[in-house]
């Protein structure tokens, strides 16, 4: 695949008036998407990359401006990402098939400054994504951001983004997905935006059966293995316990909201990059370890951490829930392969090719 113009075949005539009516079992298998190339923009520590590698993708270009996150990325993927996206020319990006970007969420976050496109250094970075999509016109893309993006400025910001993507010629799908529904013990709601040049039959992934969800017992390390620096002072513990309105059987995780209330759950609330040290506590006694934070985000235990605790806390808070991305990647590839199979079927049965 290349940076050529991809035109939909939906207007082409075939043996069937509607190719979607062709039974899936008689469609020829398509190998076009068995391997594909993607670029990883605003790469962070590579959570989105892991998701798309799991369905056969190969990353050929990455970009991340944060030095410490880039060091973690290099340790795990063997390459140091390109830097500031605003300085990257599209001519320097190799041909690719899918653009991936978890673009900065702070300007749109409900806990951030919420300046949106007025944010001087981050808010306009969406337009660099738009620039690359316009110049390279890949067959598909996936973008990720905080849920509040849909509500920012009474929805105006989100409408602008969707309108711009549609103007580029993409069929756009979007939905808020909660990591809790995809197997990790973390309530993390994020907007996922998927776009396709062709009008593929895409649906967002259904939730994973609850029987397959990981629990805190699955991801917590033994207390005896936890660094002593992660245990809070007795007065902090007693204060949290006194303000906790509900008692739960251990293990549980509590977080302190802006009003000072302490709420326990059998899952973590969303990990945050800029949260206070004691934002979430396990059993009101200690902070999660580095490995536990990575597990809460669905990173495999083979993933290597680099740097200090505070650096990894920031990096995991800025990252994605990997199982959510894996599920979305699977559905995107399924839709793209089905489209190509229908295209192949049309060629074989009508003698026509579709551009």
C-alpha cells in the first residue's frame, strides 16, 4: 500500500446489489492485511503500539517528545522515537497503512485546564495529525483521547475534529470505551476515533465476558515484595480509613476525590500522570508498585520500566489500557479484511476491478 488515493468501491457494480449480503463463508480469504505498517504518533511508552502489533502490524515510524518516555520506549522496542511532531515533515515519513495517535489529552481533560484548541503547546497538535492524514492519506487511522473531549466547549471542539476528519474523506466512527469492560481492573473511559477511506463494516469491540476480567488479586504483588517507600505514614492511613464510607473485603483500592471523600472499589480509578503521590492507595496502606501500575494498564510482565517511580507513574498515567487497544485493533483488521474479501469476490464474479 502507498500514499496513493484510495477510492471506495461501494459505487461499483458486482454480482450482488449489496456486497454486504454476500455470505461470509463463501468469500475468498484476503491476505492484503495479514501484515501492515503503522506509525505511532504521540507514542508515549508504546501502549498503542503493543495493541496493533498483536494483530500483525509493524511499526515503521514513531514520534514522542518526552525524553523519559522515549527512553522507556527505546528500552522496550529498540528504537528512540522521533521528537517534536510539529517539526516532522510528511515527506520524511515512510509509506504506511494505519496512523495511530494518542494525542495530548491535557487541554481537554476534565481535571486539566480545559483550554482545548487555545492551548498554546498542545491543543493544536491535532492539526499535525490532520496534516499527516491529508498528505499521506493512509487507508485507516485510530485516535485516542480523554472522554471529556466530547464535551469540551459544549461539544464544539469534538465536532470540529470530526468534521475535519470527514472533510479529508474518511468514514469516521467513535465511541467511549471503558478499560474495565476489557479485562483490566481500572475504570478508565477514553474516546476512540477510527477512520477508514473505504466504507468498511466496522463495529467497536463488545465488552469482554466478566468471567475473563482480571481482579486485584491477579495483578497485585505480595506486600512483602513492596518497597518500603511506597507505604504511607500511619496518620495518612488512619485519615483515609476514617473517611471511607463503605467497608470492603481486601484487597481494594481507594482514591480521594476533590471533595476529600474516600471511596473503595475492587478496581482502580483511572491512573493519572499528574496525580498526587497518594491519589490511589491499596487497602489505604500503600501506593501501587511500578509493576502493578503497568499491570493495571494491561502491559505484560515482560515490559521493562526505566527511571524513577515518579517518572513511571507519569508515563503509565499518560498511557493507554493495552487490552482496549488490542480489541479495537482486532475489529479494525477484521473490517478491513472483510472489505478486501468482498472486493476480491466482486472481481472474480464480475470480471471488473475496483479502484
